[in-house]
C-alpha cells in the first residue's frame, strides 16, 4: 500500500509539473453545487439555512470549467474530488479523483496531443518506460466491430469477425430465422484452443451469451481442415470460407454467436476478455494506450424512452443533412489503457442556441433547462471562445500502473464494495437535533 501511495504521488506530481510548464492555471471549484439531471445519481447535502433545499456534491466540474473558459482563463486544470452515487465495482468508488483540464482555442487533435505527451511523461516517471510512438486512434464503430468494446484491450488478438454476409445463401432454418430477425452471425477464433475448454466451461460461456441477448452460441474445433461441432452441418456450405475469414488453422477453436448487431458485439467483447484471462493470453507488463474517436452524440434509453447524451449534454455534435438523431456523431474522444477507459473529453458547445437545441434533443422542455441550466445559458450569451478538454480518472490510471485489480488498492481510506467505510463506520446514524436543524424527519425514526 505504501508503494501504491508513492506511485500515486509520482503520477499526480508529474501531471502537475507538466501542466504548470504549459501555463495551465490550477483553479479549485466548489464541492457544494446544484443538482442537475443527466448523468449518474447525485449525493445530496441538505441545507440548514435554506429550508427543504439541497446542495449536490459535484459529479464533475464540467460547467464550472466551461465558465472559466468563458471568463478568459484559457488554460485550466484541477486534480479534483468527484462524487457519484452509483453501483460500485472494482474500478469505481463513490468518491474518486479526476484530472480535469480545459483549453480555449484548441482543436481535438491539439488536446489529444497534449494529453498523450502528459501520459508518456507519467509512464516514463513511474516505470522508466519511454513511449516514442503515437497512440493508435480508432473510431467508436471500428472499436465495436473489431473488439466488441468501446474501451478495447489491445494487448492480445481474438478480434471479432462478422460472418453475416457469408451466410446470406445458407438455407438452414436456424440461419434463415436469425437473418429474418435482423440478427448478425459473428465470432472469434482462439488459436490452439480446440481442447482448452471442457463442456462445462463452454456451457458457462453459453449462459453468459444468453444473458447478453444472444439467440444462439456455437463452438467448433478445426480438425483435418474441417469444422467439428454440434452445428457444423449448419455451416457445411460456408465452412471453407468461414475458416478463411478467421485464418483458422488446425487445432483452433471458433466461437460463434447470433444476435442483434450491438448485442452480438458486446457479448463477444465480453467473451474475448474471459477467454484471454482463462488462457493467460494477456501480458501484464504491456502498456497499450489507444484513442477512441467519432463517438455517437446520443444513445437511446429504453427505460426512459428517450435519447440521452453519450458523453454529456455539453458535447459538440457533428450533423449532416438527412440524418436521424441516432446517426449524429460528436467531437468526442476517449483515452483507453489496457482495456480501461481512463479518460474522456470533447470539444464543447459554446453558444446558447446550439446548447438549447441539444437540451431539446434530450427531451427537455424549455422550462426544465431554464430551471436547471439557466445560469449557464445566460453565461453563453456573453460570448464563449471555442474550447474543449478532457477528464482523466486518476485512481483508475494509478490502479493500472500499479497492476492492481481494484482502485481501493491505490486510495487512502477507501470505501468497501458496498460504499461503507468499516474503519469510520460510515455512513452512520446521526443525532435527532442535527436532523431538526436540517428540517428533516426520518420515516422509520432511526436516530442515535
């Protein structure tokens, strides 16, 4: 733990030195802010002075750093605490640290080049490793089609292949039904793994694929230049083309799924990671950065029956005539390290009319966005420069550099997997007088 905290110090001090050297100004922003929609669930803080009103702890200082650009600071950064009341996992905590930066009059490429140089300086300082090549850049769609993930781990192969076109003339009822349902036939080829998995393990993978919404899962061995498996006869006519598509050789294992395109991609993206871990295909000493660009501007929320922002509602969009909202792209970019998204950024909307149009795309009424974002919309009227930035997850970056599996291992006094602090025994009950001061009553009347 001491080693990890020293590493964290090295990372933060290197970032500060780098940004200070480029004339960035470190500015602190408030922790007690306003609750706004769009995004994760807020942590709320009741006000004693303003009865029945609440502050919110910031999920990110997004609007505040944009306001600083409007105020003419031009280059801002902050290593800042953020708070999100969301379900926890290994790379999440209810409070986390973000490296926040924003620049005026900068292009997408300039921001990426700056962040890339900063991360190279961090890796050199912490690991003595000189990264000389530019970080690879791929589009969101390519990331999904090749790796089944918008944060692909490129330290190993097992890339996805689509077999849908090969199967267009297949006359089996199984394939015809899948194609009639607009499902895709996709798969991965695992080299030299024909005998690597038991029937029980393959059955486990099948159950996981069903949970992703796949209608079918099939596994084939390559023996004597032929497909061998329960559904081998289904692909008899396409077998040689299928083997050529995967460049499969004797002793390889081919895993196929059938599902709607995005579900098939996500299912195989999960499966390639599971298989790589099971077969020890991932070299932990490798450091693979990757830029993912050309993100969709919006994504459909089935629960709320509306579009929501893919990144956040202040992201600048790319619009072409005749496009549906689902086809809109954005000036957004994520930085990925070893299969983790460690940072995301975009060029920002910098005029009121476009920002209002974005809110309306998200299904917000004028009354709603004037109430929640009126101060920001008013500020835009004073004239903002074109600007953009990026937020880097510091805990996640240090976790990967420390080769840990959980960000708790690089945080001093972390919460556990349920968000509870076992040392301080927090959260906890509070005194009834404190509740009275805050004009609150508890339904079950649980007090100290």
